[in-house]
């Protein structure tokens, strides 16, 4: 890709790392990087007065929710949701 786009290898490596960090591509050693398939989001209604926080997952949460690098978690009370699979709304 570096030759194709006439950029240095370091620039290409940094760009791929950025995309991976944002959860937009998936990479595996020995395989090409692939654009991540969009996931249909589930809707969760927030109770009135709820507070939502976003944070990066713990290593345990990454395994439990099968979350790739760069995907934050949404915290509502005691519940934790992967931000790429859920959308929160109020009525």
C-alpha cells in the first residue's frame, strides 16, 4: 500500500494503527487488514435521570464482550455496553 499511495512505510503503518485503534479495521498477524463489518445496534431506553459515561474496556471486558481494540464501553449505572453494538435513547 505504501507504494500504491506513494507514502512511506512508517506513514502507512501509523495510518493502519490509527484505523485499528478506532475499531475501523481488524488485523491478524499473517493476514491482510480488513475493514470491519458494521454491526446492527441494539437500542436501550435510558430511565429518566440516568447518567451515561464512556470509557475504554478493561482486559476482562474486552474478552467478555468480544470487543476489538479502540471500541469504548458505555456505562449506565452498573451495566456496561460495547458502544459499537448499542445506542442509548430517551423518550
